[in-house]
C-alpha cells in the first residue's frame, strides 16, 4: 500500500468516526525537515559562540 493510499484510508476512517482527518503526509515531512535544519543551525551557532 502506498503512502497516499494509506492516507486516503485513514481520512475515510476519520470521516466515518467524525474526527479530524490526519495531516497530509508531505506537509509533515517538510515540517520535520525544517525543524531538523533549524536544530542543526542552532547547534552550530551555540558551538561557535
């Protein structure tokens, strides 16, 4: 099952149960990447100071 198929299944189940749908997979991946880059910059800055 692909990532998109799993997301569609989870969204359909959420709709049946009346709960919010899970976040789209791509959005979460970019959020994690941005946070990792920010952490790396922060670590580099604190190490240099």
